[in-house]
């Protein structure tokens, strides 16, 4: 694998919190919503109701603990993966059991997923579609000889493909922004996922299926801006 951070002139975008949501300041001076903000604001009613039922079933306190633990685990895992992408090695975990757990999860993604990447163009890459939206993807590069957008995901337990549609829409949004600004033709996205008990999963979306998620992204984006009117 080659780390080629200068293949495209990626610019780190400033982030702001406004009205309870994340905004990015793009080079042209516009403040635009993040991809995650758009998806969150347009979450289907049935999905929101399902989340509310889950929180009620486990209790608010425990639900908050579970989501906080997952977020912290994901942050640690991303740190090890970023080390690997930039330096070729993930580094060694500390004695903390949580550090060891996230390190093992990162290694599963490295050994099963990132090992198949030909090039890394950038990690934690800020991307934006002028005047419309922006976001940060975990990884841009070449996977199995095809240029693509990639994201690392931690999960409490293995996921079924039909449960992670928003992840595919997210990849489509990042790819569309990359194509617009950097004149690429990315039509592939990869999710590298690992559960807390180190079960690895990989989800690939490309070609016609990828185009479907681009269309779904534009529909969610339209819903978001209609709500602002």
C-alpha cells in the first residue's frame, strides 16, 4: 500500500456547531450542513420509533452508557487505523483493556480489509459540494484496483446489510462531493466493520447499486432543505 496524501489538494474544513447541528465552512465562505446532520434530520419515522423503543426497553441511563461506550470504542479504533494508514503500523496498545479491545478491532480491519487497498489518498478527509453540504470521510483511495470512498465502523454486534443503508448513502454523498471538486468518477464505496468481539464484516456498494444510493442521497438532501423553508 502507498500513502499518497498529495494526490488531491484536500483542505481541512473548519467545523462549527450552530442550532444544535454541525456546519462546515467551505473555502468559498459558505456554512453548509454536514452529511450526518442531513441524514439525522431526515431519518424515517419508523427508524426513529425503533430507536425510541430500544431506549425505553433498556432504560435511558443504560442506553446512554451503551452509546457512549460505542462512540469511545470507535474513536480509539479510528486512531489505530489512522496510524496504520499514515505510518504502515497501528502501534501498540496500552494496558487499558478498552485500548486493547479497540486495537484488536483495528487489526481485524487491517488484516481483512485495508490489506486489499492499493493506495491511500487521504484519511479523515474533508469533502464538500460547493454551497450545499460537506463532511469527513475516513479514507479515500483505491480498493482492489478501483478508486473509492471507505469508512471504518465499529458495532456492538454484527449487522445485516439491510440495516446499514444510511452508511451507503453516506458513502455516496462523500463520493459525489469528491467527484464534483476533484473531477473524479468514484462509483464505489466500502464499509470496513468490526464488532466489539472482533467479528469482521465488509460491505461493498458499487456500479448501478452505488448510483441508487446517490439518488437516495439527493432525495434526503432535498428533504433537508425543504424543511428549512
